[in-house]
């Protein structure tokens, strides 16, 4: 009967629209007729639900602009306020149940607690939240039948009228209408239809790139090649509205979720022109698909999205229950995580992190801040994580650093708090072990903190340098180590290498990653701002490199623009002074080491000294405007009051700050000791070789 009513009204509406709706049949009359029909099913003596054909008919008439949405909406029950109040009570109950997950019962006896935590009985529950959600959907099944506004929303989706469906999604957002299976499936069908053409474009690009002869499955899509073949992926704004309405419930259709990720990746690759020239195949897992989309965004945008995810956890009972369950399971695993069961429990941690990266990683970081002994097993267990989880982990670490309410210094005001020291040590070990860790976000945070005059978090930079570059900060040097500091670079390294050889491959890789994070090729370089800010905090930060002179500002800028003290400015500029050389000789660098120049320096003639100073030029690779030693002396004269130069030469002042301990003192005992060690090691190798030959 409802189907006959639908087709009759459909034909009637087409006739009316053909002859003119306003003159024959006013819109208000049609709304009242349909309203009376809806009111009939609202009577207490009528037990049958509203036929779906009536919803579809109403949606079609609204879509064709035959009736107004507001005029028919006034006839529907229940009213919004009443429905919102009813759902609020239902949702509060579910949120309370989710918050109870993982809570400890203080009335439980010791035996009960021991039974709950049996040694070796470690399990994880990835479906507890889904089970709770299934029960909730079952309880709300009658709501979709009795709520006429939800039925009208389903009708709009069935006739592909997203404009009016989106209006109802926004109006009924407190009810979370997408929880209902019927509405959710209709929305998924509309999303599938919207992305069909874009997905075909991405799929064709994949087939053109690889072809059937490559042996690659056609389900594995390389969306980065779409632009290469001239196929621009364009998406309507309505798709993003649909995805926002679907929210976390996209988990119900894994295949659709993967398609959406692939299409979004192709869209951003086309829009941002981030097409890779390499032939790289996308991992078919959902987590990897999500990361392929996220990786196209700057880290600032990614971190902002992670913050938005946190807000969703607090509003949706299903997501909150999943978060609480993951937190409880993570704590159980961490209690038993050790070197002996690292492989088994490490994979359990990875499974939890795949489903709830933010919650699991934040829980682990909390535990590490309290228990430093967990750093080594946790870092080893993280080898099973994906790139998305590594990125979320850096966000969590920065979030913990920026979070207020905790003292970063102990009560003595001198030493770093235990939680901050543990967090810094954990981050240093993690970045050294896994090359996938991105450091740019943390470095930018440190720069921002130094701009505010806060340098306590520099303990993280210290740990990174110690772990990734093997440059250790030692407060109490031995006499031999202190004596070796006056020697060459090789002697200094041997005295402070702590048993690590220079050609260690892992050390070389980690050092290069640390350097590339500070001096990236295609992005703004953070090394120089960080260096200058460190200098302003009276810290030592020297980076020996051939391009050092081209990166740092001039001595005049260091003193007058950045307002550094002379001793700190010369500390930064000292390596650059070594690049001054004579115009006539490319082999003689400052400080000059020949008798002629020494005679000129000791002469009393100011004209000869000035002429000699003009012969020294800064060698930075063919600069447009050469910097002479005389220019440097003119800058030096501005550092002290004019009266100071009556008894002090600017040349002597610059030489004093430019020389190092290596120029003045030779640690002969240290050299002889290290040479003896090398001879002993060589002799031991020869004896070992002779013994092996005799055997």
C-alpha cells in the first residue's frame, strides 16, 4: 500500500510541477497533508511504524522543492528537546560504564586482587568497546522506528539528497544518528557513490603504473602515480561533510575506509604536488593507509588533528570505552614486560597501539615517567610499531612537556625532576634505535621555549646528543681527560669516546639523522636559531662543519643585533676565524705560523700592521663581499669603551679570544699514553694472528 502511495504521489508531484505548483497546489497544503499522515502514526491506538515509503516520498518532495523542510518538520515527533533529553540520560549511563573500566575496587580483598592479576595470564581485549556498542545499538533499535525525524533523515539519504540530510545531521547531532545501522549504511552507500569516480581514477593510475605483468595485486593502490599520468583527483566538499558525519563509525566498513584513505591520499598528492618519483607500494592495512594520508600534511597540522581526536574520545561512549579498555590492558602488559617475554608482550603492545595509538602510548609514557627502569624493555618492544604510532608518540612527548601543573625542577631548584629526566632518557634511546622518529617537532618546541626564556627542557637535547652523536656531558673529568682536551680532535675523541669506535655504523647513521633534522635541505633550518638562543642562555653549542661560516651571522651581528657578550660571541665565531688566510698564499691560515708575519705583528709601525691586516681575507667560498681582518678589528673596537684601547691592541684582543688551548699547550703525556695503547692493541693482534697460523 505504501509503495502504491509513493508512486501515485510521485506522478502527481511531477504533474503539478509541470503545470505550476504555486497556482494549482500550494506547498503549505502538501505539507499539511503529509503532516496529517505522520500524525496518524503518532496515535496511541496505532501500533504499526511509519512506512519507509512515506519517509522516501517526503524526502523526494523536499528535494524537488515541492514542500519546505521546516514546514514538514513541525509535524514530526518527538520534538528535538524531548529526544535530546532522553538520549542525554542514555548516553550518560554509557559514559559512566565506560569510565568504570579499569577502576580499582577498594572493597576487594587481597585474594581477589591476586586472582585478577595472575602471573603469566596476560590477555588483551580489543573488542570490549565494540560489544558495548552492539548492546547500545540494540537498545536504540526501537528509537529509529519511533523517531520520525531520524526516519526522514534516512529518507533523504535514500534519495541521495545530501543537502537536506546534512541539515538534519547538524540539527540532530546530539543524538548521534549515525549510530543507527540503517542510517549508517545509507550514509556509507552515499559516500561510496561520491568517491566512485575518484577511486576509479586512482585505480586506473595504479594499473597504468604497474600493469598486470608486475605481479602486484590490484587491491594495493599506489595513489602517488595519479598525477604522473595526468589524472587529477578532485573531491567535492560534500564528501568531507559526509566523512565528518560518519566520524569513528567508519570502522564498520573496513573496505570503504581503505578506499577513502586511498582517495584522500590521491587528492592531497594532486593538490599539493607531492608526487614521489619512486615506485612505492602502499601497505594494505588500514593504519598504513591512514598514515599515507597523514604523511602528506605538515607536522603542525597532524598534531592539531591528534588533539581533535582526543576531544572525540570524551564525547562518544564507544570511543571512550575503547580508550579505557586499552589503558587497562596496557597497564597489565607493562607490569609483566621484561627481557624474557619481550617478543610476545611487545607484539601485544603493538596490537593495542594499532587500534588506540594515542591512549596506549600516553599510558606508556606516564609509566616511564614514574619508573625509569622500564625504558630499555619498552624501547625494545616499540620495534613493532608503525610510522603513524611513532608520529603520535612524538606528539605525546611534546604534550607531556608542555603540560602545566608539574614542577620541572626538584625542590632544591637546581636539579631536573625525575619525571623529566626519565622522559628525556627515554626519548634519547628511542631516537637512537629507530630511524623513523621525526625530531623536527621537538626541536621547534625547544626553540619556542628558549624564546620564552625557559631552557629546562634542554635536557632532552642533551640526551639526544649523547645517544645519537655519542657526545657525552661529563661534569667530573679525570686529569688525563682534562689534559687530553688540549690535544687534537683525534685525541679528544679517544679520551671521551667511552669505548665506542668512530666507524660505528649505527652511530654514524644516528649522527647523520640528528644533523639532517637540524639542517634539512628543503625546509627552514633550526640549527642556527637554536644555536643563537642557546648562546643567549650562556650555553655552549658548537657544530664543526665546513659550511659553519656560511650559516652563522657575522661577529658584528652577534654582538650588536643579538646582544651576546664578547666571550660568548667569540665562542661561536672562533671556528670562522680559522678561515682567514693571506691573499697571496692559500696554504697559510690564521693564526699565521711564519717568521715574516710574526715580525710584522711585533713591529711598531701601525701602517705596516694595518697593511698586514688587510691581507687577511675570510675564505668562505668566493663571497660577494670579502671580509678582511681589518673589518674584524673594527668590530672588535666597538666591544669595549674607547679608553680600553689605550693600553690594549684590538689585534691582541681578537687573538686572545680566537686562540684555543690546542694552540698554546701540547699534552705530550696523553699523546704518549694513547700511542702506547694503540701499539699494545696492535701487538695483541699480531700475537693472535701468529697463534692462529701455528694452530
